[in-house]
C-alpha cells in the first residue's frame, strides 16, 4: 500500500490546526464532538495541541455499510452524552467524501441550538460532493482514493497505522480473500 501522508506530516499539520483552533476559540470552552471511530487519533492528537479549555464528547453514525462506498443513508448509533445547547461546538471528523455524513450531522446538531458550530476534518477528498459542506478546518485535501490508517479503516482494519496510506482495489481484494501481506514497520 502506498503511503500518502507520513506520521511526521500528520503530526505537523495537526499541531498547526490545534494552534489555529486555539486562537479562534480563545476565551471560549468549546465542546469537541468526535465522530467515532475514525476520528480517534485525530481527536487525541488535536486535544493535546489545543492550548485552551475544552470538553470532549463522541457521537457515532454509520453511512458506510462495511465496504468502500457510502450506503446513502445515515443512522445514529450513539448520541452525545451531554447537552450542547448554547455551547461552541467543534465537530472533529476523519474524512469527508460525499459529505452525506456531515450534512446529516450538521443538521442534527444545529437542531439542539448550540451557540456556534464549526467543522474540523483531517482529510477531505477533492471530489464532486453530493452535499456541499463548508469546512472550517481541513488538514489535507486528497484525491479520490480509498485511504486507511490514523483511525481510518477498511472493514474495521488498519486503523492503527501511523501514516495514511492508499488502498488500491487489488489491496482490498487481498484483504477480502484473507491473503493480506501488510508489512508493518
Ligand atoms: P461521507 O458521508 O461520504 O462524506 O463519508 C464520510 C465517512 O465515510 C467518513 O467519516 C469515513 O468514516 C468514511 N470514509 C470515507 N472515505 C473513506 C476512506 O477513504 N477510507 C476510510 N473511510 C472512509
Ligand atoms: Mg467517519
């Protein structure tokens, strides 16, 4: 599999985003809403680069069945633990593809009347979007490849990779057939 973003590139960019967000939210105590499970590393690293008071909550939605394309419908699997009414909310997402998940989530969260709602995503695919989504903070724009690592999975695997790698169709076939030759370094 081809490395798209190295551990060091990700580390530097997340640190930058943390500084930018801290500046923008100075004097506020935002609630960071992580979207499980892909955002776990981005959330953890971002928090440690966010030099202002903040809280963390998680939400879980599903749009992909288990493969590589969106199923078209979004379901809530786990809601927030806390009320976000009147709060400054920052959604923390791993990747935007069709925009379907975030447009659903945005509407859902806005209906709870937060004071503000901003979106941070580590990755955004440069593809024609089904739903136009305004992203406030974006780590990297990438092509229309299927990627894994740094929280992102293929059928629940490879989240633990420290880099972001492109998974070609041939790689996916190998994994599906159980002959996965992933070299871990
Ligand atoms: P969207 O609703 O099409 O924007 O898809 C967003 C969700 O699909 C993300 O939160 C990811 O969980 C998943 N996803 C989209 N593209 C990829 C990818 O290339 N690799 C792994 N997961 C992806
Ligand atoms: Mg996700």
